[in-house]
C-alpha cells in the first residue's frame, strides 16, 4: 500500500467519523464508544499495514461436516 493510499484512507475515515459526530444525533456515551472503537480499529489496521501485527496470516480451517 502506498503512502498516498494510506493517508487518503485515514482522511476518509476521519471525515466520515466527523460527519457522524456532527450530524447524527446520539447520546454522548454512544459517540464516545463509537470514537474509541474506530480509533482501535484504525490503530490495529495501521499496525497490520506496517507489518507490526501480522493479522494477514490468520487462516481458518473449514469445519468438518458430520454425515
């Protein structure tokens, strides 16, 4: 992922979060939970992008079917 794509993605996420906070009426507690959740997801995504949290290597095996 190029640096331009990374910055563009962060700007888009920030603008969307700002629009939600500014124009959608919510209780302050819900806004705080939403903001914290978005920040945690963005931090985990950034760590994965920079290779510090290798989440891309996680594989899930299919379940066995019982016959």
